[in-house]
C-alpha cells in the first residue's frame, strides 16, 4: 500500500481534545440548530411516561458527546467539514484507516466498534468523483459488515446529479444508478444539500432528507444590505430556487433565457425582467466551468445592471472556472463548503466561502434523535 493514510488514533485525540459542546445556535443563525417540535395530540399522550416527558423530549435532553449509540465518520473528500460538524454537535470524527494500493484501489478499516450504533458518514462525491464515490461505497460496506444499526450517508454534494433524465438518445440516467449503488452497498438513509433536481429524492428507496443552503446564503446577503437588489435565475430550471431566495430577501426576480448547445457550453440569449441600474444577484446550485455564470454576467451588464454578485451551493470550479471568475466583472461570488475549495480558488479575493457545518450538524442531530428537520428549511 502507499503511504497516503488517513488515521485518527485515540492518542492523537487525547493530545488534541475537541472543545466542549456549547448550546446550539438559534434557528435564525447561519447554519444554526433547529428548534425541535414536540409531537402533538394523542400520540404524545400515549408516549408520555410518569415523569411527564415525552420520548422525543427525553431524547433531546441527551448529550451526543455521551451517546454511545452515535458515531460520525468521514472519508477523504472533505474531512475539514466533517470535523467542523463534529464540533457543532460535540463529537469527534470516528477512528478509521483509509489507504490506497499502488494502483489506486481503496482500503478502509474501522478502528472502533460500531455494533448497534447509529452511524453518519460524511463524504461529498466531488472531484475526483469516481474515486470519492467508490471510497464511500467501501466505507458503507465496512460499516454494514461491522453490524452498525443504521448507516446514514451525508453527501453535501451529490455527483452525477446532472444526469437525472434521458435528454438524448442512448444515454444513462447516472443519478439513478448512483442511488442504487448507495442503497445496495447498505445505506439506510441519505442526507443531501441542494440536489441539482429535487426529484432525485425519488430515485432512492430509502428515506432522504434534502437540505438547502439558502438559509446560510440568505443570511449573508441580508447582512450586506445590497441596494436595489434583483435576484436572477441563470436559467429556467433554477427559477424555483431563485424565487424562494427573492422572497426571503424581499427582492424582485429576473430570469436569463439560456440555451445549452453542448455539455458545459451555454449561450445566453436575453434577460427577462428589469435589471437596469440595479444590483443583481445570480442564484445557482453549481458553478462548474463558470461558462454559464460569466455569460449571464455579460448579459446582465448588457441589459443595464449596475453591479452583479453571484452565489451557489457547490463550488465545483472545473477547468478554467477560477480564471473566468477572477477576470470577470463580478463583484463577489459566495459559495458554501460542501466541496473543499481548491488552493487556486482560495487566492481569488472575489470568492467567499460560507460554512454549512452548523446546518448539517443540526440535521444530523435531529435525524439521530428522531425530531423534525423541517425548521431547517427556513
């Protein structure tokens, strides 16, 4: 095997203990914890024991730091995010060894007992997509064979999500294939952030929780207090996402008519809506090569926009994306840390990263304690 090993030992934990878990942030804070909703009606009365507390209330009173039936693990795709999630919920990332043979074959070994444990695995399937996907599948299989009670895959960025239908003859529906692979490997539940298409949830035969990064992004742009703001969808497919954002910040909506001529190639036609003299905010879920983004920016300026910002959940930033953003007329591009930002992108002042660790931590906590996650959508 090669020397590229990712291991967290008990000795390292003792020498570098994590912070004590503090109180969860309020639901209105960026990435904050969710307010738990009590059960209603006769179901609550039936579940209420002599101490007067319902089962969900007793669960919420527990501390995840002391919960022996909860563990959090991470692959190599975005370990810093997993560690930050752990700090939000008061646990440390579980001990595991990840190595690769000389030919790239992945080797994974759990270094602690997970029998009967509710396990969460954080692993976005970002670049290199296939490598991180196979790593996730191997981790799930190891957990299943180690008798974990439940395995929840936390996939902040779902690779292959753009291949969710047959838009041309003789093509694969890869988003469905990946869903089948995750389920077959042994995943019992899945947690995603901003799927490219919401209907991908239907590709799974296991429970799926679909979070949105909008609360974190909306909070940021509210604080900026941009004047004469107009929210812009870069295509017709993103109108629902942009409309939700526009309602939250109290701004009008504009749409850019885009016609895609090939994979990663788009031609912007015209702007639908009034953007003249206004501050425009482009809302998207993925920034890949940034070709669509910069053409949208050019179209907005051609229509009279004064200033243009952009935000997206997933900063894929493939190929010439970083140079395109750096050389564009964009004022700022705001993304989240669902995908670790490449080193070159970190040097671009226009690119700002917001953390969704608090949002994911609150969702993981709610799933484990079997409480509602619906408040996280706000």
